[in-house]
C-alpha cells in the first residue's frame, strides 16, 4: 500500500531540508559472471558493455528483433561480475531468455535478488551521511564506487536533490540503515518511485514489454543507447528511428488526480476519441497529492487536452522533464 499524501509531503520536506533514506521496492538483480560476461552482454544490449569500468554504471535496454524494449537495466561491475538491475516482475523470464543466447560463451546468469538489499539515500546531507558511515559518495551521475561488498551508485538528481543507491548483502542492510538514519529521515518507497519519475528515466515492467522503441521513452536521451557499438537484437530498427526522422512518439512527464494508474494505462485526446494517443510508462503517488507519471505520447498529442482511460476520463497536465526532448526536426538535424 502506498503512503498517504501527508506522509509523502513530510518526506519531501525532509528530502529538501536534510535528506532521506528508504528501501526502494519492485527491483531485482541478475549477476552475469564468467570470462565472457561483458562480451556476451555487449552483443545483446543497447549500450556498450565491454568498456564498462568498475567505477561506472550505465543504463541499457534489451530489445526484441523488432527493436521494442523487453527490459531496461542499470548495470555496473562488482567483484564477481556484471550486475543488471531491473524490474522484479520481468526478471525470471528475462534471465531465461538471455541464457538461451549464451551458447558457448563463458557467461552464467544468476538471480541474486534474495541475497542482496538496496538502500536509497537522497538530499543535501546524504553525501555527508554516507561518509560518516564509511561509505563513498561518487559525485558524477552514474559513477559507482565500492566499499568492500557494498556498491554505491550516484543516480540522477530528483526534485533538485542528489541521490545515491546502495546495493549490499541482505544481512548487512539493518546495520547500514541504522548508521544512516542518524542523519537522514526514513521515507516510504513511494517517495523513491516519485523521485525516479522526476528524473525522467523509464523502467520497463511486464505490462510495457515490447511496447516501445527506446527513443519513444527518451532512452537515448538519458544515456541508455550507444549508436556506435556493434549489433544487438533490434539494432537496425533503433538506428533507423534515430537517423531517418521516423520517430512520431516521445515520453513526457504528466500529472493527474485520483488513483495512481497502472503501467500501460491508455491516454486519449478529444480529437481522436476511438484511438489512444499514448500510455503510462510508470507512475507514482505525488507528495503534493494526486500522482505523477511518465507517459509515452504521439508527439502531436502533447499539446492536446489529455485524459486517462478515455476522452471522458480524468484530465492530465504536462510537467517538466529535467532534460530537453527533441522534436522531429531536431532529431533529423542531429542525424
């Protein structure tokens, strides 16, 4: 159950004033180990893996042959291999599918979710709290650092505040949380979900698998696609969308009242009441009340009156993403 708006508002105030700590929900982790782990993943994912250094994390996607995202990841190296962080509801099927393509490569995929825990920290005093607990606080976005068996990754800002995630052995979670809560306020996982929305980074879940070419959810803008790397499933279609000016859909931040919509909930506009003009990618309760979400929309629908579920559904308003979304002309010029 999500935290009530009053609790989220209190947590947002704490985030802005000093900082918060929480346990983000809905995530899982696959470790890919073996001599060929990086080479194997490099041939499967939308981002480069072979040159992924121990001090860096990257976004990446896994596409169908039609160029549609089946998963989105945050990935980094640890002492035992490369860790893929993804939505827990698609982990099992995704691990099985990727394992089918290992063939003779020396790479083994393991679900390590039960063995690890994640702690999220954010706010103006979060780096200080990490230092006081003997933990690193990498400064650059998507930089990673390790302290023994703990990996700390700097995430994109949200609500104007810096964020870090810690992935650590599950047995150490209580000890680390106790060390951090001396300076940071406890917050509900729903606040972290809202922060993820504000950062403008989509997460593919079961309901949205194979719905989007990466650019339709701004995945190349946030660094999830490398157009200079070698082939991967769907690469030709992803490249064509980038360079031939064929992209007609993008992702925007939207806000609404009422219950938080589920991923893949359809969005409509009065000009075309019979056909949806987009869908919800992710959504979370907002501290100010109502909810905020990332929505994939037809580019020409972004200026329309938008409604959730049907043209008679709740009205939606557009918010501001933390990055510029290029229009089709700008995309052509870049290509």
